[in-house]
């Protein structure tokens, strides 16, 4: 009785591993790899695009630091003029939007397309909120007479800020497009690489803002 | 007989657990940690860095009254600012790592993406830290 049970249990566990993928069992019927290391999400193309974007932002940061070295007075006085609350609010919005994207990915892996679309729409809404806060922030700066022509710090702040805003808009458009594709049934539990790519791009935007926020608003 | 029954029950339980856990073990480890908790940690770290931002406003206020402050106090303020800088950079590193590992899902993945993302983060923070300390 017991050896029979053991054999059934082993067969069942082998079967569950086989169900996970052909590479789980080798040609001799033995277990090749029980837990293969997963690949990075998204396509190779989106990763090349992400590296290019990171290089672009990296050059912005270098430019900022070189300007800071040449004009230290501007860069020590400048951050006081900015609204830390706006920067903080935008950071929280982007972090929440990243969470929504993670939820969307989890939903598509379960085959729940309706939930995926809802989470993606929520992410796009968060992106719109980010744009709204930026609009209010720039309005506040204008009301206080803060202009990019004032000093090099404010010029750098507007340059980096607008560039990041542009990337957020691109990310929103991309997510909107993949949400449409999901609604039309192009993505499902097994095939959703395009959606993963868009999600990865959005997380990259969030990660860049995590660096920008302290650079512009926190470090004096 | 009781021992044999117990043994068979234990083996059934083990095989049941193995069946349940095996698919879970093959899933990317990053999915085990709930994203909501990662988000909570990120929010807390953000609030902490914002609190530091408000705290470092002391320096510019002091600079305006620099003739009233003696040298020892200036050195003390400078050390606090350097510590604040290191703390903020540490917070950014932690936040960036959390986003890369858990939101991007790169924890325990193969290939270059995770290495490149983390190297980029570290390099940029080193540049920023170095520049702020030197200038």
C-alpha cells in the first residue's frame, strides 16, 4: 500500500512539473531543471529603448551636475523656490501608478482581461493626475515670478521636468494602446509580451522620477 | 498499526504539499512578496526623504545669518548636511532597488537587464553624491 502511494505521489509531482513546461523534463524522462531562472519581462526591443532613455536621462543628470559645479550659488538657492509638496505628490502618484501596472500584469497572467483593462485605465488616470499636478506647479511658479531665465538651476529644473513629463505622456499613450489591444483580445494569459513591454517602460519612468525628485526638490 | 497509519498520513500530507508548492516554487520569487507591501515601503521612504528635504532648509536660513554663527556650529551643520545627503542617497538606492526587483519583476531573472538597471542606479547616485560632496 505505502510504496503504491509513494509512486503515485512521485508521478503526480513529476506531472505537475511537466505541466509547467517541456524543459522541466529531459529526454531521458528525468528532471532537467526544476526551477529555471525566468527571463526579464518584455521584448528585447523595449529593453534597448529603455537603455537609450536611461542614457538620455543620464546625460541630463551629468549636465545638471556640471552646471551645479560651475554655478553653485544658483543651485544652492534654487531648490528653495520649488514646491516640495508638488514633487512629493507626483512621487506618490507615480508609485501608485506603478502598483496599478503590477496589478494589471497579475490580472492578465490569470486571464482576467476586464480587470487588466481597469488597472491600466487607473494607471492612465494616475498619469493624468501627474500632468495635472505639474500644470498646477508650473502655474504656481509663474505666479511667484519664477522663470527659466532666472538662473541655471531653474532652467535645468524646467528642462528635466518637461522631458520627464513628455515621457509620462508617451507612457500613457503606450498603456492606452495596449489596453485597447487587451480589450480586442490580442493579449491573454499566455501571450502578453506587448503589455509586459509597456509595463516595463512605465516602471522605468517611475524609477527615473525616483532619482529626479531628490535631485531637484530634496538635495540642497 | 497506528504508527503505519500516521506514517501514511504524513506521506500523503507531504505529497499534497509538494503538489501545491511545486508550481509556486517555479514562479518568480518576486511574486511571492505582495506588491502592496512594496508600495507601502516605497511610500514611507518617500515621506522620509521629503521630511529630510524640509529639515535641510535650515542650512540656507542659517547661511543668511552667517556672521552670527561661529565656526564650530558651521562645521556641525556641514556634517549634518553630509549625513542627510548620504541618507537621501541611501533612500533613493533602496527605492530604486525595490522598483527594479519587485515592480519591474527583475529579481532572480537571467540576463543583463537587472545588472544594467542596478548598475545605472548605483552609478548615477555615486555621481550625484560625489558632486554634492565636492561642490
